[in-house]
């Protein structure tokens, strides 16, 4: 049975492959909504941090996850603006303490399951591109279009260095490369929802592609379904 608003598009992949930029641009071009699912984990982390909950206490984190109410408003750039218990958290989600907490709370399988269900509720009617780590394998295994973006770690490190330099921030290539490799290993070997392409995902290596070429490739795959 087709979804009322169109397909669900899952974009997964390793860190630093431009999933958010590509997903947002493709959604805007196609008239879909766009949701970066990492925001839900950061929202949980913020609630845990602000509530002084021990992020290693699985039961306490689960209680927080169950209590959160998410709502979304589609913006002109296709992004689904997220409200957490009726509040827009904005820059609070980018705090270093929140990022550190997010890496801890996201390892709890039952809390992940709760957020997974909330993601499904947000996207079940279709006409949406969701970006994350396990969208095509866990959140929407029945997604009509599944795409997995990857690139060589060295290429992703170079891209991150360039981003930071453009912001006027000093960047150490070797440290960034080591961090990317460490995150890849952590994401791909974790017990709960490890990072891996779905069996039926289209894999796109972006190492030798610019962002517009990646956007075009993603839109082409989505249009194959629409046709």
C-alpha cells in the first residue's frame, strides 16, 4: 500500500559524507520534508543532561526517552523543525556536554527503540527523507528508497578540515582522521543498531564527487521509484 504523501527515503552512511546537506537539498528539490534523526538523540541527551540524570543509568534514560513528546513543523528549506515537549531547543542541542551525553545515551538499546518508534511516527505518511545511521536497516526497513553514502576516511577528514578552516578554526588533519576512524569503528561494531548498509540499499561512494553530483545521484534514485 502506497503512503499518502509519497515514499519514505532513507539516507544512511558514515560520518562526514554530507548526508544532511544532500538529504535537505534533495528534499527541497522534490518537495519532501527532511529530518536529521540525530536531532532526536541530541534532544534526549539534552533532557538527560539538563535533568542531571546519569547517562549510564539505562532505566533512568529510558524513562526520559518515554516521556519526551516530539512535534515537527516543515520549514521553507524542507527541514522539519523539531519541538521537544513544545519547546524549540535550537543551539542548546549543539552544546559539547550534550554531544558527549548523546554518545552515551545512544548506546542504550531500549531507549533507541523508543526513539525509533517516534521517528516512525514522524515519517510514516511518506513524502520525507530521513538521514541517520540505521534508517534503512532499523527505523524504516520498509522504506521505498534506501541510500547509503560513504567516502574514504581521508577524504572525509579533508572535508572537515576545510569546513573548520572556512570558519576560522584551526584544524589538525591527523586528529580529525583518527576521530573519524574511531567513530566508524564505534558505529559499525556497537551492539544496538550497528552502522551498515541495508541489503537493498543503493551505495554511493562520494569520495570523488562534489556535493551537487551526490545530490543529483540521490534525486535520480528517488525518481526511479516515483516513475
